[in-house]
């Protein structure tokens, strides 16, 4: 597959040999012109990338990570977004001044991008094969046969089973992990020199995340592709990145090799991010440490250091002028006037607290009869399966299939598992938003499985929910005050609107917001603030149980820590009971007392938190824990972990026998025949595996 090298390509090749850097971003400035003013989204950032290197861009939402990558690709939304300064040198060519025609040639061929949400990036009305073949035919001038052969090769490369059949399928017929693999295949199709991955695994389960990132790292190493990974997951950075650029409020806060940055951060913001992360390799502390406050508004940012308003180590000089990015140690840059001091005494020497190793306070868990008892719960959904002999056929999705557990008053029970395992369906069935097909839900001694009328109304008041996406769960046409007050007035928990408004102000204060925010609308709040409103709304009903459905998965690391600490404080204050649904095992370990592990509608393991994380019994639980990266490159380099292969089977056609046997490293012939019962292997430790 040879092609004639054009004059421009020869010039590019010549310039490449002159510089060791494939990509050089120099003093880049990006502005967005809005009706409210100019948003300075990126201000003077510079970084470089070599061929075969993995460079990570990290920071909170809104810091400019994604905007900077869109600027490199010249994909900024026009006319609002514009590059107002700086250069982006790629193989010696400035992409900022390149013509639109030149950029069309470069995009997809030399530089490819994997976007955060594959479902919105793939065209739903075109087959997967067509979408992989298109750049091959445009950039490499392949004919249909050659392009299809290459597309087939790429699907095999990214680990998609049965690629010949899959080429003719559409995006909606693929799981999230497989769609992301397709995006990688499209990105790799023309053998690019640079691959930019914007939060490539945010929406994926921990096992699929491990598969995707290992694949990208291997391809980067084997094919010499430079990889820029944009993420807020510090564990991912520790496991896969060679160098790291930390951004805060449109500027660079710190730059260095990954191992150096994690071992010895030289900026208070980086140190704060590292302290905020719950870790599996350390004893659970009393509380997660947080970075108080919010990033500044980029319409009107402060004059000095952008992080100064949130920094415990700030000096008066920090607010006077913006600190430059300086090299404090060899190849380690920081934009902090106390960088030299921090290099000598460390974060603790500047008054920045280290992660709290002290044991958590003992909880008051009622050992009497459980508050909520679920026995053999089954929730099935009937879906159309197509046409057969002019008759519409139906299939059954067994979303929850025989789930049994108990929750005591004051306890937090974590529910973990991959997407599609039935976690959210469990929560919705307990909330009576879905009707149970079979089994029993016993709340405070009463059977509420089929409750109706007044009994259902009383039950729903006692069992509230915090949803995963706080924005879509809040009415955009109502003020925050109206949203929180409405259920209190409907259930007559407050006699009139005036007393309801007083209670709203009290609730907003309890969840760490200001009472004047009652007058605002949801779009005027940040993601973390909206989640606090969701918590206040749940508390307004004075519930006994709160179902927390992925309440922190959409939040930045520092905001996530604030919300988790708030949930723990509220539990102690109001004697609340939580069912905490999540796929982040480090988060679940921090907040839970007991943990339930689900896979494809069935329970794999139930145990006390410490027992489950220290001595997991089920192979699936072990695989989940193996897949969780630890935010420490030194530990990751020594750690042996096995990436779980394959995808979660379709719930429309689950495997016979043990549902996990198709991916289990220990599965034998007997596992395909017998459905293992959940049995007590150790006191209080249950597992569903015939090999134990």
C-alpha cells in the first residue's frame, strides 16, 4: 500500500528529523465570544509530545483540557471559538495558520481524535463498516475491497469478536465498550502519528476501561503513535501516562514525568487532587480530604494565581500577579511562587494536610430486625425480538434475577457491577418506579412489593433517591426553592409556602449551599451544586432510606470528595440508611459497610466491606479489583494485574449455567451446566461459585 510522497509531505518529513518533538503547543490562547462577554478558555498553555509517548492532560471540568485539543484539531465551534494567540507545531508545520484544505488532509490521516461519548460521535444511520472505511477511501484512496479488508483487520486489532458480521451492523447494536473500540479503530485506520483521546473511558466500566487503555498503550508502543489522553482519573494517569500536564482554570499548574509528579507534587492544586482520591491501597480514613470552593469564572478571572482563593498555602503575593511556569527541579515545572519551598518541605510543610489515615468513627447500626429486606427479587422486561411467520415475537430481559439482601437501619450497603448488570433496576424496583416480576420487598416489617394507594404513598416518602445526573433530574423551569419545597407541600410536611421556604433555606445550608440559591435555576449552578440540591430534595421528605444511584460518577475528583463527606455527615445527623449504587470500587469501599457484587442480574458476592476488598472469593470480584488503577505510578509498575477479557453477554441471551463462565479464568465444563447458588462460605461472606 505505497503512495507517492507529495512535496508538502517531503518537507514535513524533513522537518520531523530536525526536531525530536512530534507535537509542540506553544503559548496557546483560545477565547469564546458569548453574549455575556469573552470566555478565556485557554490561556498561554505549552506542552510537547514525542512519537510513541503517552502524555496526560488532567484537571477539573472547565479547565480547558478538551478546548485545547479541539484547537489542535481546528474543530472549535465557529464563530464563537477562536485561537487568538500561540502556535501548534505538528511535524514542523503550524496548524494554526494551515488552510482549511490542509487541515482536512491532516485530520484523520496524521492526527486522529477519540471523543468522550462514542454514541454521539458515530453516525446512527450508517453501518460500522462504512464509518471505518470512509477515511480510508478519502485519505488513502482505497477501493471498496481494500477498505473493507482493512476495516476487518482494524476490528480484529481492537478486539471485537465476529468482525465480519459486525461490519454490517449499526452503532446501536454495540455496547458502550465496543462502540469505543470502533472509535479507536476509526482513529487508527489511517495509521496516524498522533492520537488524541478525550476522556476515552469516562462512560465505561472499570473492566472495559482497563481493556481499552491497555489496547491504546500497547498500540502507542508497538506502532510508535503519540497519545494525548485527556482525563480526570488519576489512577488511569498513574498506570498509563509517561508525562503529565495539570491544568487549572485555563492555565497550566504543573508539568513533569508521571512518576515524579505523583511522588512529589510541587503545586498545591496537584497535591489537593491527589489527596481527594479514595484509594484501594490505603486504609480507609475518617474523611476524604477536599479542595474547598469552586474554580473561578473564566468570564472574569482573578488577577493573580487562579488557585489562590482555594489554596490553604496562599500568600498575599499570590493575588498580586499570575505566577509563571518555572522549572523548579529537573524537567519538573510548576506555576506556584512557593514551588521551591514545596520542593524542600513537601505539601505538609506548607500546611497542606496529608491524607487522613485515622480509622473512621464507628457507626450506630441497629442490629435488630433489618429496615429493608429483599427476598428473591426478580424484575423482567419484555422486549420485541422481531417478526416470525408474520407474528411479532417477544423476548425477556432478566434485569434482576433472584436478588436477596438486607439493609439495617443506619447502614450503607454498596451495590457494584458493570453496566447492564441490573444495579439501577434494583434501585428503581425498590423505589417502585419499576414493578417487580417476583419476590418480596419488606420495609420496616411491611410487604410493599405490590403496595398501592396510601401505603405506597407512605413508603415512597420514606424511601428517596439521589439520581446520577443531577441536571436531568431537576426541572429547568423551576427555581431551586420551588424544586425542594414542592414535595414538602404535596405531602403536607409543611403547613404553608412560607414555612416550606424556611425549611428550604435550612436544607440548603445543611447540604453546604447558601440560602439565597433558592432563587436560582438549575442551569445557574455547577454540577456539584446541583447534586447538593438533589440531596436536599431527598432530605426534604425526612426519609429513612436513600437510594444513591451513581451520585458522584459525573463529578470531578475534588467535588466527588465533598459530596461523599456530605453524605456521611448527613447519615450520622439524620440516622439515614443508604443503598449506594456505583461502579467505582474505591468510592464504594470508602462509604460502604457491606458490599453486594452483581453480574448480569445475579449476585456474585456479598460481604463486609473490609473482608470483600482484602479477601475477595469470587473470580469476578477479583477481576473488578484488579482492573482498578491505583494513583501511584511506582505501585502500578510493580503490580501484577490481569485484564478481564470479553464483553458482558447480552441479557436477552444470557449464558447457560453460571452467567460469568464466558469470561471466567477458572471456568470448567461444570460451570456451563450448573447455576451456582449464593452460599455462606465464611461467616457473613456469601459467594455464588462452585469452584470455591
